[in-house]
C-alpha cells in the first residue's frame, strides 16, 4: 500500500507532530470540565441506587475504551463488565438483567449495533447512560442520562481517526468511576481486596505472621560475650540479635555494635550482650497488617521489628527481602 501523497505533506518534525497531538487531546479533555454537571451528578446517584451491574457497550475504538472503563469501574467498587454489542444482538443479551445499568458509548450516537439494543433495554426497564459526541443522536435521546464527550477536532491531521474523541471518552469514564468510588467510601483496603496480585494488595492484605522469619532466630544470652553476639548476627544476616532476659526480649542491632566500638575502643571485646542491648524493642502483634508494620519501621527509621504475643517472640519481620544463604 502506498502513502506517497500523504508522505509528501508529512510534517518536517515528528516531535512537532507529537506535540500537536498532545495539545489537541489535552484541549479535548479540558473542554469536558464544564460539561460535568447535572446529568453527571444524576447518573452517579442513579448508578449508586442500582442493585445490578454496569454493562458497558461500544463498537470499534469506543469498544476498546469501554473495556477500560468497565475494568476501572469494577476495580474501584462498581460491579461492571463489557458486553460486545454485536454479540449482544446474537444472544449475549441473556447476561443482562432488569437490575443492570447500561452504559452505551458511541461518538456519533448512531452506531447501529448499539441503537439496535435500545428496544430490548427500554422494554427490560434498564436505565441507560449514554456517552456520545452528539446530543441529538438516537442513543442520546433514548438514554436516561447523557454525557457529552464531543470534541472540536480529532488530533489526527485528517480529522478522521478517533484520537481526541477516544481520549475524551476515556477521561469521562475515569471521572465517572472515581466519582462513584468516592461516593461509596471506597478505601485502600477495598482496593487491595480487588487487587490481591498487585503490590498494594499484598501490602494491605498480608499480615505480619504471613511474612515473619521464624527459623534460626539469632538468640543469645545476656551474659554472652560480644564475639558470640557478632557471630549470631552474622549467621542470621538480619542485622540484629535477640537477647533472652527474665523481663522479656531485648535486642542488639548493627547500630548498637558500631556505637559500642566507638564508645569503648579496646575494651569493646570485654563487653557482654547485657552491656549494649536495648530492653524496650519495637514489637508488633502477629495479626498486624504488613503495611502497618512497614509504616512503623519507617517512622522509627529501623529495618526490622519483633513479632510477639504476650511478650513472647514469635519471629522477626523486616522491611527488606529475607536474606538468602
């Protein structure tokens, strides 16, 4: 396929073309701000009152944007899924119940596959939210609420390829999802429950007892000499040693060793664990969230804490990956 005629009119600077696209798309999103008004507010309230799911539909690029909007809605507390309108016309409408909310996306508002669904949706009693660039379109006129996502021009130099319009629609979908999320009081813990495979999910859902180190803990006696303390610390690679005392656990850290060297000079090797140990170590319960334990370590500028129950040490949890042998 030849594009020789088009290439002759190509911009001299590719970066200039890229900047022009970004400016056009930024303008398209900014222009939406004044249109987020009564219908947007009413649509959010209507969805909140719905007991069903939000079914998102769109063809072509609108469908691709719709898939992302459905995913964002679902991951932020609004049950949602994408339904391909062509497949819906051939049986997938069976997935829709009367309690479900329908979000139709079409720049023209006249996409045949979407408008063909309207008789069923209206007869089924589904509320419809339309996102179109044409307020007078069939989809917009038959919708319960309409969000205007029209743009002055596409970023495409031919003003044909969906670029600014798809970006604007995506942004409006994000606005809708986040407004619903905030209205539901969706918290980080809720997000984590829906994202257990991500780093945030792991941090917020995992408990200290899931990650604590329990084997070969570096225990020493209060009367052990400093060389034995150093041996145990080196063996464990945890940067600390645990000291058993009648009053409960104490600890000696790498920092304690360094400070003792500076303070005692040649007398350092005559010291015993009791001389430099900390008798009030930082401890957390085994059921504490790992996120809270990490925040505690960060606030105290330490790299590990004891996991204890009734003053009995069960393990150690660190802010660093567990050392390997």
